[in-house]
C-alpha cells in the first residue's frame, strides 16, 4: 500500500439484507459499488471463521474455515441447489441486530436441503468445481469437518472432554469416527465449498472495482478449535490437553484488570523446531484470501502476556519472549513482499517497534487514543508518519460520536481545544483530520461515517455477551454521507 488511500471498516455480519445477518451476496457487492463511487480503496473486515462462544470472530473453531452463516442463500438458489419455495418462509429478522441463534436455526435445514439436492441432482459443472475445491483444501478441510462433526456427536463438548482415543487422535479411532460420521463430514465440507465459492466471487468483484479487501488475523486461536486438537504440541497444554497458561493483556485503556482472553499460548520453541509450518501455512492462506492482512495483537509476536490458566483476571501474568522475528524472516524468504499491517496498540515497547520496522510493516494510530496527554501524543493526526494506518476508532472502541459524548475532565478539554464542542461537528472534523494526515491509509468504521452513537458499538472488550450484533441499513446512508466521504477523499489525495 504505497499510494495514499482510504477505506471503511465494516464486518460482513453488519451488512444489510433479508437473512438476519450480513452475507456474501448482493448487499456485499452493493457495498463494493458504494466504495468505488466514493473513491475508497480499502474495505476492512474482521475474521471470517466459524464463531463459537459469544459469536466472537476472534474465537473460532478453525483458523482456516469460513463461517457458514455468511453464505448467501439467494446465491445458493442461483446455483440450482435451492428453489424459491425453499426460501419463502423466511422469518422476520431484525434489520438492526444479528440474532445469531435464530439465523442458524433457520439456515441449517436449508443448508441440509441444498446438500441433498447437490447429491441427487448431479450438476456436472458444480461437481467438478467441488472436487477441485476438495483437492486444493483437503490439508485443513478434512480435519475441520471431522472436528465439527465430532463436536456435534458429543453434544458440543470441548474436544479435550471427548472419548480418550479420539481426543488423543489414535489412528483406529479416527477411522472409526470418519466412517460413523461420514455423511455429516461430507456436509461440513460442502458448506465450506459454498462459503469459499461465494467469498472468492466477492473478492474478484472487489478487485475489478479496485477495492482491496483488508482481512484480519487473530494472533491466537480458540482452545476449542481443530487447530489445537490437531497440533497439541505447539501449544502450552498439560498431559490432558488443558491449557497451563492462557493469553491476554495486562491492565490497559480498556480494562483496569486487563483482558483475559483464555486462548492457549503458543510453545514458540516447538514451533521453531517445526520450522513454523503451521504459522506459515496460515499466513499463506490469509494472503490468498485477502489483499492485505492486519495481524491482531502484533506485539504477541515479540513477547506475550502469559497468565496461569486458573487465574480469574489478567493481572497476575508475565511477559515471555516469542519468536516472531524468526517467523517473519522465514515468511519473507518465501513471499518477498509482506502485505501485513501490525496492530501495535496497547503496551508497546521499543522491541515491538523494532520488530515492526525490521519488516517495514505499517502500524496503527487511533484518534480516540490521542487526547490522554499533550500535543506530542503519537495518536494525534499531526504526529502521524507515512507508514501507518490511521483510524478514528477500531472495532473495540465505542463509536467516535459515542466516545465524544462520554468525555470528561481533562480529556474533554483537550478534545474541545482540537475539535471543538464534542458532537457531530467534532466527529466530522476528526474524520477530516485523519484523512488529511500523513498516514498512508485512513480508515473509519461505518458507524462513524453514519454519525452513530454508542447504540451502534460493535464490541466492548471484557464484556462476554451482547457484542458483534450491530447492522446498518441503506436508508441510514444518505447523500450527505457519500458526498462528505467522496469530497475528503479527493481533497486529501486519498
């Protein structure tokens, strides 16, 4: 990303549409058209994996699989796998929030119907496409399909509580369950086929409109994931495969007790012995999915906050060294150019900055973090340097209008000095500051373009429930919003 550019942060789930959740269908294509019309070159999204507890895209059952709920059923119908009659009894969904359980309960039988139609109707072109997909993705897909089928078989128990020989992946037991669950396994593969068929259709369309898709890669994976089940040696686990230590961050801007994520930590020594094979596969996979990739919690590649698994908060942890330099060096030898962005927010040391700079990776700056001190604060736009991606806020922040309205004390005084009285005018001024800055890329959440308050917040770190639900509707996007975005993009050479 050498030229100055700008874009919008909006997760797929937040798109409008009649399926109760944003999908990879026509509304996503329409959003790409909106991006092109307003001169935007970056569409930033969140992780696309199948979500687990709390519906968080940062807690997925696989680092490689896609979330079936994002599959668009109208596109499935266009493939001849569902009839219009199948889609007639669509429930009434909220256009403002995702009800993940209700969406799943409606979509699951329709996926089953599409699978049965695929098996019985014998669409030769689609079958060729399917077998090509299987050939290309079997290296991760088979284990994922078996894992999800086994979870279903064991009533969604964590895999570390499964039957002993399956938990330990004994060859005969794997074969036994492969046969026992063969239909379910094939169904899971089929859903992944539909997901990736639709995803790459959307990506190709975005590319044709000169819109780059900016993906997001969580540093850690969920403990209840196929990745941990199939690679127990690269994580800090005890002899029963329970984590000995888990990830998080110490007390920070978001929480005075820190953030305790609960993810198992990597055994970086073992990863190095394996020549970082799992990590390299993951990086290659993501750079095939997206044009650019943000590495969430980048500082964990330099050193990571290790918390004993029996702690209730993240306060009592310690920083331990990682081997991110060795990993990125090996990856750079394979791909030469690294279209990666370092999420370098929070407690950042000179060593983390050095790691980012050694590989010439852009970092992140966030307007909302700019008013905790004086004019030298590195999150104030006049201090930005070119090799950064600048944001009004991220998916973890309140909306910028909500943040402005919540300000108190010295922070409110500083904001008033820079942006004026906290409100919609200050929001527009802040956005324009970001666009005018020296940062190579400027990005704002869709909520900020629409001028929405705290009710539209997507995620509150440290709060387990009620997140990731917000959706926008096209009627909220008015001519004045499009005009403003197009004007500042032209004005500041984005």
